[in-house]
């Protein structure tokens, strides 16, 4: 799923679902002025940075590269299983930044039936302990069971990209004049609407490999997105951004 040129979605440029065979590699190569995030779904990946330091990214974990003014790195599958991973490219808010690399180890329990924020953005506290993108964006991961839904409240000028990397989900959208009882981002059991709550509007069904792009509405103060899991649950990658 490549988003070239005029098809960029805000700062989001590329979302690829990749397979790398055992022994396969992308030799040392150059990038500049792009934020690269990779999420390993199966197998493992070894990343070697410009200083020759190698880091093994195991199944369920991530790594992030700020390419900034320019850097080199290589990726390889040194394991015995095919490596499946999602790679995301975002345009940075400012060019010519300082390059950096970082592995993000994750445990499944930390993303099970919750929205786990794995990367923050320039809007977040630089001393908050969370790795940050050089962009007004955040990346979340969630694995939710059947009967569970994720809720995301979008303010004005926000974009949401949702990729179903496993299972299935239904994305429902409604616009609101004020936020509901749902927090800005939370997870809860699927519940019927209460009296006085606005009905859901547009909806999209997503199977594994499907994605949906959602824009906030200028005529509403808030947009609420509910992501309802299918019978086999859902494994989701969610990117929240400001419109550019």
C-alpha cells in the first residue's frame, strides 16, 4: 500500500506490509527527511544503523528511525522464519534534523484489549519517556478480543489512519458537538447507544490487510471513531495526525 505524491494522507507517505525470507536483506542504504516506523508481526528483523550497531527486533516489537539530514542503515532477516512487518513512512515537520535509531520492545499483554501508544510526536512531553516522531503524530497498536471496541475522539484538523493487520473490524464514525463519556482514547465492551446519544453514521468493514482513512469534519467539534472487533478479534495499527 504505497501512497505516492498527491495520494499522501497528511504527513503519511507509505504503509507497506512486507515479507522478508530467511537470509533476505536490504543492504545498507540511504534515507533523509523521513520518519520510518516498523512493526514486526512475525519472525524477527535485525537492523544495523550507520554506526554499525545491530539490534534484533523480535516478533511483536518495533523500531523507529529519524532519518533527518541523512543516514544509512540496513535490514536483514537472520532468523529461520519468514519475517512479516509493517513499515510506515511519515514526512517530518521540520527537515534536516538529527538522525536517530531506536528499538521499541513490546509485550503482548501491554497491547491486549487496550490502545497502546508506542510513538508520540512533537505535541508530547520530550521528557515523558516515550519515543517521539518529528511530526504532530502518534502511533498506537491494539489487539482486541471479540466483543471489544476501541474508541478514538478526533478534534478539529485531525486525521486517523487505521490498518487491520490481523482479524477483522468495523470502523464506525459519528460527528459530535461535544465529547461523549468516552475518553480521548479508550477501550470498552461494545454497548448499545444510550438515550440521547447521536446515532452512528458511516461505517467500513475491514479484513486483514484493509485500511481506512478518516478526516475530522470542519463543521463539528469532535469526531468519534469506534473500532469494533470481529469474531476472531482484531489486530490494529492506528496513526493519528494533524492535517497538513
